[in-house]
C-alpha cells in the first residue's frame, strides 16, 4: 500500500508585524515570490574615523553604531550580495525594489543589484532642502542621497502609477530629482532620553512618493532594515500591508509605538490616478455589440464641426472616409492623429455625451466582476 505524505504548507506571511531577527535569515524563511515591493535602507558603511565636531566644538550625532561597521569593503559586498539574493527570491515576478544610500555605499549596492539580476529602472536623487552643513569646510555639503529603483528582471511588468505621481507634481511629469526635507521637528522620533531614536530616520514624504508611485492598495511592502518604521507607517496609512525586519530592540520599541498610533486613510482617499495604458482595453465595437450605440446612429465631433455614422462592424463613415473612430476623426480635422474616444459624442434626450462615458461604464463593470 502506497504511503501518502502530507505536503508541507508554505509559511504564512507575517503581515503588519515587525520581525525580530537578521534580515537575511528572516527573508530566507519567507515564501518565495510573496512580496510586491521592497524598500531597503541598508547600512551606509560610513567608515568614520573618530568623532565629528562642529565649529563650536560640540559633537555631531553621526552614524557610529555597530550595525554600520564592516571590517572591509569585501565584507560589506558579501553582506550586500546575501541580502539582495534573499530579497530577490521573495519578490513576485512583477515586483520591484528601492534601495537608498549615500556616496559611501550606493555605487557598490548598484553594482550588486545588477550582478544579482535586477533591472535598474531609475536612479532618483533625493535632494535635501535642509541638509547638514560640512563643518570642516573640506568638502562640498553632502546635500543628497541616491535611490535606485529596479524591477526583478528585464521586461517585468512592474507597477508604475505615472498619473498619480504627475498629479502629486502639479500635473507635471515627475522627475528623478526630488527636493524634500530631512526629518526635523515633530517628525524626528526621540528615545526615552530625548535623543534621536535613529540617526538615519527617513521622512514620511519620501516613502509617500515611493509607495504612491510604485504600489497599489493591498500590496505587500517589505523593509528589511525597518529602523523606526517609516516604511510601515506610510504603508499603513496608504492601505498597503507591511513586513518590517529589525534586529535592534530599541528601534523595534520606537517603531511599535509609532505604528500603534497610525490610522489608515479612508477607502476613497486611497484611490490614485491610474495610467490610461493600465486600464482595460475596450474596442469601440463593444459599444455596438452591447447596444449602447446603434448602427446608423450619428456621432458628433466635440467641436460640433463634423459628424459621422456608426457602422455595424464598429467603424464610422464620415464624408468620403471610412475607418475607425480615430482615423475618421483625424481625416475630418486634417490632423495626423486623433483620440476618437474624446473627439466623438452621441446624443441622448437632447444632451451631447462623449462616447468615452460608455467606455468607462464598461470598464467599471469589468472591475466589479469577481476574480
């Protein structure tokens, strides 16, 4: 008699929790292809040599923690290779990663990303509107950090909410240089002694832009270097699920307190402008098949100068030309191209209505269908 062996079920994702442990070990224990986006703020490996002082001889609260110290560049490279390999395994095929760093480490991380098989989409310069000055006066003021945005592999269909970022930028295409302030005032978290809770806390404005632009509500966002939880806080507000990994107990304590006070925005507020290319394609002929427009019915141009007749096969005839809604519109206007959806209108009960209203109605029905 054949013995049946029970198949082990995949471990559940620890959604909306902070996991205590080494990020590589934790990620290696998560299900493969289970995360939509990773935002990583790895150690900078600053290689500080002694304390840094201001002109008044007061000491600068620099990054000198043990977690940022590596024996050599080779040791840092091995660490980078290992955590990136673990991160790539848990990313979904169409997932993506953002990594932020300074000039101390970002070039080494960028090379490791490409070596690991990621496909670089953009590098983004976060230009700090209020950077710390260079107190010694021996170098330029270090006023920016660099973020690398990469898909899991070349050709992947990663999420990019182009229209949403354009809306954030007053209707202008979002550029790859972002001017945002560093954490100050009430946003800068403090520990029980009133000191900075974390030396490299990132501003919520930075994560807001990243998550609005490259995730959707319900996506899983993982931060392997969670710190005081900026990624989790913004993800929670925006209706994304988060997973934080943090081995330092002091940071976890601050992050847990912070996240407990975060409230998710209401459902309507979470909706963002979507790219037209991302919306379901609806052929004009579908409107005729559905009886929303009838063969022989006349359409009118938005500028009221032209009209055309609907044909049974989803084409139009207007004047001496026959063709699609786009071709006929372009011919009548003497233009090289025309968006027929916004050019043509139909009439109902004495009112002129754009045909795009009918297309949006069909799209809404598609979204409401159960999977």
